[in-house]
C-alpha cells in the first residue's frame, strides 16, 4: 500500500516524441487527479477549449468550452456514461487537473487531453491510468 | 442541449391548423437510419426531434491522401477527407509528428492558421478546408502527417488519421550481383550478394532463382562514406544468398539468378547473373592418348546426370 501511495505522489513522467505520457496508479474507490498542462506560451494567448478523450472513444468524455467567453466562465460537460458528476476540472492548479472521485476499475485506460488555444499550437498530453482493485 | 441525449441532432417546430383548412406541409431531410419524434407542444404546434441512429458516431470516414514518396523540391498536396454526417465542423488540424502546423476553423477570421515549422513552406493561397499545399519540400519534411477533424459543440466528435511521407533521394544506377563462382555442382551452396545504389530511405531487394523467390541469407544497410546528414543519410542495401543447389536448379544446365530492386513506385530495376552446372567431363578414352596418372587421382568423381 505504501508503494502505491508513493506512486500516487510521484507519477512517472515519460515523453514519447513530444507527447507527454504520465503513468498513474490508483486504488479503486479513491480520487485521482489527471494532469493537463493548459499554460499558454505567450502572455496574450488564452485557452479556448479543453477536451478529454478516452482513447477507445471518438467523443470527448469531458469538455471545458470557453471559446466565446472568458475561460474562467467556460461551459463544462461530463459524459454521463463515463465520469458523469464524479469529474471536475481544476484550471487553477499547476498543472491543471481533472479530478475524478470514486475511481472504478472500468475507468482504467489511456486518456488524452487536448488543449486548443486562441493563438498558440494545440497541446496534446496523455495519462495512462491503472486502477488497482480493492482486495 | 446535451440533456437531450447523445443522439439528439436538432429540433424544428411547426404550426398546423386542421379545421380552418390550412395545414402546413413540411419536409425533413433525414440521413439513412435517422429517427424523428413528434411532440405536441401547444394545441396547434408540434415539435419534431431528430435523432441519430443508436450507437452511431456522427463524424466518420476521416482519411488522408498523402504521397508516400516525393522528391526534394516537389510541391505536395496533403488531402484530408471526412464525412460530417450533418454535424457542424469545428476544426481541422494538421500535425507533423505531434506538432500542429496548420488549422482550419470556419468560425474564425482568418479561418486558416499556420504554425511555423522549420523548413516547411505552406502555400496558404492554395490550402483549403480539405487540403494543405507544401512547396519546395526538403528532406526534413519526411515524417508522419496526421489530420484531426472535430465537430462542433455539443458533441465534439473527433477522429484522427495519419500517413507517412518520405522525401526521397532517388537511386542512380542499377543493383549489382556478385556470386562466388560461375560453375556449380549439385549439393554445393550457391553463394553471393546483391547491393543496391544509394537511396534514402533504404530500398527493397529480392532474390529470384529461375523466377522463383528465394530468401536472403542476410540483409544490411550501409551508409555512404562521408554522409553528413546523420538522421536521413542515403544508404545502400545489401542482401546475401546461400542457397543449396539441387537437381531441379539446373533444368537446362543453367540457372538464372535475379536480384530485383524496388523503391516505392519510383524505381524498379534488376540485375541478372547466369550460373552453370558443372558438366560431367568426357570420360578419358583409354584408346586415345596417354593417361596422366596424377590428374586422374586428383579428379573428383563426376555425377551422372539423371533426367
């Protein structure tokens, strides 16, 4: 259990090409925080849209749409069939995180976060989430 | 909008009056398998909800047409095809590797945007929602190109498709075949190698013996002496041959060894070499001439040819 907690505190960060993959392990039932860097490259830029995908699905599972408003007032949506009301995006964290409560074994998988900026290049990052069952 | 469910597409409202004659005729264009539902919202008004078929994804068939190989200096058109199935388009993004270099957002002005990429020259005037034109391509334009299409809110359906493109260095000349010796006896291995002219990337070489494919004994790539470009240097492919000769190899006393070289759709050459069977030497006649005892002892027994 100690080992698992250590991994939670210091997730492994591996860079493949230029897409960052973070490996996170979590015990079922716990909360998990999936990182997604939304920082801008230039001071005059702003985040327009954040989309979270699960790699096996063609639709986002979570979105933060601030294209026609300030990003702090962005419209949030969470797929009812995936995280539903268990997920909440925290843009103020460094890096920003998608918090997900009460992780289930079915949540295991690779998640992709796509950040669309008003000016800058799109940033993609991935999180490989491993869920350890409760024994 | 999302509360109407994942499959909800649109709602239209109509006024209908029955008794005072006027009944509005209306047409709804539906995609195959789309479903509609009528709801009475007031005494003379109905709403028509349009739904996509269960389990279907609205955006589909995202594909790219990218030349597999092109020469340095060429103008290249990258094409991205997609079927939105009636969904509104939010954006088309082009990536080289993981880096976005072009995007199209119809709602924005200007609707196209270029991100600088070292050595990439985009012809913005010729680029459209479906195509990106690259001018004067250099070797570092070799790589994986991906087109990512996303529909607009509320669904943001997203599909990405990629393909590889090589900016090639064309080979000059033909492949060359070398064999250990010209004459073979049955049971002896036919040994040789075949080398290709320099190219980037490495080309494919294949052995054929009497028109039948033969597996190579080894395959290596050798770079040109003094190649500067470490990452994309031209190489020569060399394949080896070690093939046991049997009775079927020499049908006519000869066997044709072919090394076939192929470089995308751009180059196809081959080199041939004919080897011969060691023929049974004529039996020295005891009647004619004198026998040379020393040569007789050194001579290997000749196998008789059976047909």
